[in-house]
């Protein structure tokens, strides 16, 4: 038997102004992306923005379904769009 230890860390910011210029841009794009979210059931509109290694920014937003709660989260939509539009390109942020 082998024991594996997993740890995680996070940085908490008090304000968007504390982010790097690159991260501020991604945050702004994510806020923009949520305008196209489809959330008639939860009324919780979510946007996501990914920065790819090639410099492209890919957006996603949550998409609910009449069979609520099945639907797609914003992050998954962005990841699927990135892999279908830019196959083989890694996500940087």
C-alpha cells in the first residue's frame, strides 16, 4: 500500500483591483460572457473565461435545461468550446 498526500492552496483577494492585468481581463470577459447565460430556472447567470497557451481567450456560460437541474456549467462550456475550436492547445488560465 502507498499513501498519497494531496494539498491545495488558494489566494483570496479583497477586490478585483488586486488582480494582475491579465487576470482582470479574464474576469471582465467572464462577466461579459454571463450576459449570454441561459438560466431561466435558477436565475443564476454564470460566465467563464479561459486563456489558452496561444493567447486566445475562450468564453463560456451556464446553459440550463427544462430537465432542471441537468444543464452545463459555464466552465464546462468554455472547456468544450476551447477543445473544439483549438484542439491540442493547452489552457493556461
